[in-house]
């Protein structure tokens, strides 16, 4: 293989950019592929004063920032507004903030932007069967367009997340929606086997992920390989780099060494991959 003379950005958040859940492990939406399982990996800040204390710990330890997320209500929204004061306080003390809000109004988005939010993680879906049967939402496909419009019109930066495992229709239509908003940066995820869900015995192989990478790049999108993906994919990171991906969340050390050996300049950032400014 010829050396690749360009840069690879590795996002390694770890303790420098923790994920916090404003609802703890509670979720009303209970999507078929998650059923609140992924909330268990976030710090529970649902109690009174817990997030404020957590932010102070981040400031003291020299953290870069945090992802504020949580479980959704039945309408697909995460109640992050209850953390507005803590978000503002974190921003005033130099922390970067990424929020996962789900569906959000323009007014709430404006308040978050004014409080210092740097990025909005936005899961995008356009297959109505996925929206209704997997995500349990009684909304039209246009709800995702409205969400992006509300974030953009509020002056926020939406970072769309597209997920391998929901079918080609959902992937292509979601990418087309993103492009129609003038957005070029997306994060690609892949469903992972999760106990007690429809994915428990369904491991997506590397090829469909790589196929999606190529599809999105051919459509003109800049693809970041996100952190939610099966870790049994030992060669996926290298194959994605060979396909043109230049941003990866939580790459393995062997991948970084492999990239350096091939002439790539590796830049490590201690934030989540949505902090692009």
C-alpha cells in the first residue's frame, strides 16, 4: 500500500468528555434496538444538584466538556432544558457542550445556543416503518426536517447521526434530507448487539458499514465513524480510512499506529466527535 499523506483525526473523549444522562436510566420511548440499555453507560445526573456537582468536577479535573443526553419522552424529546443553567455554567467555565435533544422547538434550541451549546447530536430517520415500528414514534418523516430547521434557525450546529442497520431506504433518504439542509458533516453509527432487544442476536458485519461509508461519501458527505459500532469489527477502521474516512471516534491504538506507519499525521482530540469547531 502506498503511504497516505494526509491527516487522521482521532476523537478520544474518555474522562475528558463524559456523557451524562438527565434522566438516569429512564426512557419512555423505549426503542426496539435499545430499550434504554445505552443509558447505563452514561453518568446519572438526574438528581437535584448532581449535574452542577459533576460540572465542577469536570472543571477541576481539566475536562474538555460533556455530552448532555438522556432518555426520550413518548414524543421523542430528551428533557435537556432542565439542565439549562448547568449547561450555561459549564460553558462560562470553558467546557464544550454537545447536546442530544431529540425533537426540539426553535425556542428551546435558541435558549441552548445562548447558553453556549456547541453542537446538537441529531439522529435522523426517514423510513416511516422504522420511525413507527422501531422508534415507537407517531410522527411523519417531516418531523426530522423540522428538527433540523429549528436547530439551524436558532443558530445551532446540528451534527446528523445516520445508523447502519435500519435499511438502505432509511440511510439514503436520511442522507438526502441532510444534504437538502446544506449540511455536509455526518456521523455514521452501526447497530450493536444489545441484550433484550431485536439486535441481541444480530451482528452487522463490516461490509454494510463500509458500503454506507462509500454511499455517503459518493453523495458528497463528510463521514465520521462514530463510537456506536460493534467492537468485533477488527478491520473496519482501517478499511474506512482506505475508503476516505478521516475522522474516527475511539479508534484502536493499533489503527492509529497503522495510520502513522503509512505516513498519516494523526491528531488526537479529547472531545466527542461532534465538536468540530
